[in-house]
C-alpha cells in the first residue's frame, strides 16, 4: 500500500469514527424522546377509550355534551398530528442509527484489514532486509575464502611479494563490492575542511597551503548512497611558520667546532 493510500485510509477511518460517535449520541437522545412519546400516546389512548365508553352508554347527547366532545376530539386530533410528526422525526433518527451501525461494521472491518496490512508490511520488511543481508554476505564469502587462503600460505610462504599481491587483490575485491553497493570513499586530501564530511584530529602550521586545507588523512571516511556514514579523520593547515628541526649532522658539526675552539 502506497503512502498516499495509507493516508486516505486513515482519513476514512477518522471520518467513520466521527460519524459513529455522532449517530450514537443522536440515538441516545431519540431513545429518551421515544420513551416520553410512548407515555403521551398511552395517555391519549386511555382518553379515547374513556370517551368511546361514554358514547356507547349514552343514546342521546345534549348540545353541551356534543360541544365538549367535539372540542375534546379536536384537541386529540391535533395532538395526534403532532405525535405523528415527532414519530417521523424519530424514525429518521432510527435510519441514522442504522447507518451508524453500518459505519461501525465497516469500521471494524477496515480496522481488521489495517491490522492485517501492518502485519504483512512488517513481515515483508523483515524478509526484504534478510534478503539484502544474505545477498551481501554471499558476495563477501569469496573474499573471506581468499583471505583464509592467504593466511594459510603466509604460514609456509617464504616469498612475501606473492602474499602481498594476493592480499592487494582481495582488498580490490572488497572495494569493488562496496562500490557496487553504493559505498564511496571521501577524497579529502588537498580539499578544504568540511565539518559534515571531515573530522579534525590535528592542526599544523603550513606556509604552502591555504588555511583549513587538509594536508593529510589519518583515517579514511566513507559516503553510502549520498549519506556520510563515517567522516574522514584529517590534519589541516593553519597559519604560521612551521618549525624546522636542525639535522643531526649539523648539530654534530657545531659541537665539534665548539670543542676545537675550546
């Protein structure tokens, strides 16, 4: 899964969480409304049953009773219309609750899918790292074989030139292998000091080189695919005259001359 897809996946999950939370709150409020409406409808039902019983008992109704009954019926009809509208609103809320349940189901599914994705990604990452390491080790093994042969020959070989040549070829193999993998040596000598690529271990007064010029490399540094993994340890030039030591011959000659004069 690409990074963009992962971000989109996270946004969808966040949206679902928000929707589920909102619907859950709405459902709680609607349940309270339903409980109250049920009580009111039960009261209306009882009133209608009482009125119906009165009508069944009486054969004739007086004008006053007819007016009272008509007024009561109008009130009940209006209340019923109000309850119908409220019921419709509650039913809409129930539809939202059903949607929320669907969102929750989808969220659970996607959560499980995301957990599976993480496990697969971690497994693939480990397997890929193992593959890279094993491939690199496989390329190092012939070099190890050559070094072991050189050690064996060194114990009995009386001609160091051939041993030196063999070790030099082995070093060249290592350099070629590292080069193929992206390792580069930092060419420091003669360059200007760079704190991101060099590490100063000593300074020396030098009249022939500009200040902060690297005059010698104490330990080589390396860059791996554009990133410094080990800075070069260097000696740099600073302003000032380099102190010259008198030669042993001159000192001896001066001593003899002083003895003759003495």
